[in-house]
C-alpha cells in the first residue's frame, strides 16, 4: 500500500494520469468546469512567467560564485566547451529536424478546431505588467555573478546562496506541486478541441526519431573520444552502461554521480581529471535535453500548423538556450521550466504548446537522464584531450575541483545534475 502511494506521488505518474483523464473524460465535463480548470492552468502559467526572471537570476548568480577559488581561466575554457557542445546538439537537432520531421508528421489538421464540441477559454488572466523578462534575469545573473567572483565579496556570495534557497523553495512549494493541475487544463482544452488524440499519434513518430538521433549522436562522440578506434569506442560505452541504467531508474544524475565517476575514470585512466570534469559537465552538459527539447518543440510547431523558425531566429534561440541551461534549478522539470520563455519568444510556441513541451519533457525524464549521463562520459573523453595539458600545469587544480565542485551544491536538477 505504501509503495502504491509513493508511486502515485511520482510526478511522471501524475502527469500520465492527467493525460488519460483529459483523453477519456475531457469531452464529458461541462463547459463551465472545463473553462474553470483551464483558467487555473493559465493562472499558474502566468505566475510562473512572473517568477522565472528571479529564479534564473539567482541560480545563475549562485552557479558562477560556486566556482570559488579555482582557476578562472580553466573554468572559462571548460564552460566555453560546454556551451559549444550544447549548441552543437541543438543545431544538429535543428538541421535533421528540418529534413526529417515534415516527412514523419502529417501536418496539423487545419479543421480540427472547427469540429470542437465547445471552445474552452480562460475566464480571467493576470494583467500583462511583466516588465522584467526571463532573459533580463539571465543577463543580470551572469553580470552579478562575474562581479561577485572577481571581487571575492563574501557578502554578495552569501546573498546569492540565500536567494537561491528562496528560489528553490518557491519552485518546490509554489509551482511543482501544482504542475499536474497546470497541465490538466491544457490537456482538457486539447481534448475538447479534438487535437489531443492527433497529437499523441503524431508524436509517436517524433519519439522514435528522438531516440534514434540521441543514440547516433552519442555513438559519434564516443567514436571521436576514442579516435575512431572501434574496440575502444565499444568498450567506453560498455563502461558507462551501469551509470546509464542507474540514471534511468533513479531519474537523477546526481544520485548516479559515483557510478559515472568510476566509469569515466576507467575510460580516461585519469582520476583527477574525471573528478574535475564530471561534476561540471553533469550540471550543464545536457545532450538529452538539447536534442529532445529542440525536436519536440519543432514537432509541436508542425503539429499546430505553425512555420518552423528560420536559421537566424533559431541561432538566437540556441544562444539563449545555452545560457539558460546554466540556470537549471534543483527541482523536477527545472530543465524545461527555464527554457519555456525562450521557446515561446524565439520559436513561436503558444501557451498550449509550451504546456505540452513541459509535460513531454517530464514524461521522458528517465530517458533524458540516461542520455545526459552517457553524454557526459563522451564529453569527458573529448575534453580530456583538449584540457589535460592545461590541468596538469595548474597548481593542483583538479584536486581543488574535487573538493569544491558543484556536485556538493543544490544547483543540481534531478535529471540534469
């Protein structure tokens, strides 16, 4: 009985139930009830958008000051490599999605909404007085974080840690518990509009495409890390399998950290470098996120009959995505929460699409966690060749990183940290 209750408290299980309820009972609800639930969903969404600038600001600020006394030049080099790696996964997904998604998605059913039982609308919304946007918080967090790191001001560091705790509490207590209700309203609207069944059928093809792309992408980078030595590539992947399985079962890269470190040490034959690179990569190098979020967002645009973004618009999205990933909060679904305003502003997703994007993301959390862990193993192998000479010249840089790594901070998200 206790195991059943514990299972029911699982966020992916709750979201799955919301999808089933919307699919099975959405059309049987009265219009007033449907409008009421949808209004609550829109209200939660509006509140989240007002809070996000503060969350992003505090997490970025705390993330930067968490580097402490480690070599700034080495950290900057590592972060630049992470940004390049994240951008590569996102841009690769975009290029392949442009070629493949139009062929596996039938295109939005343009007459679906005309056959809807009754149009579900929000009865009330929060007035649009949001002058501070999430991207403002992003740049402010980077700026204050750099100032705090350079000045070594202890008061600024303490303030950043307190604000981070406050932001975490806001998400943990004020948003995450209501996430299933947030999703339910949009699911009911889709069901009554006649779109939910179509979307579920169309996304099945996208899901297969995402899984295949992730596997091919990871294999490619393990091959690069192994200098295209087939035997070494296979052996490196085999070493990471226990960590990948553990991440899939626990949906937490932080809980899998010891296994990831052990596997990476074997692949690199260099424990100090593994202790340096894995804690940093685990927090912010997210292969699964980059591929899944990008492909899912683009597929939702096609499903709703919207045009795919141009390359110039997508490059702006990629830049903001790479920066926003440094502000991942330590709560379930945080990896997608900080991306929602970026996807909305630069990809053109509407409120229904962003709700679906967050739901799909959390439902795929086990797969994304495992993908991120495998990706971190490959990233460690590639960066080992680039940064090892630099690390070995430093004054016990890797030893310091082992003692003060972000692993020990609450910056880590359940699947991405």
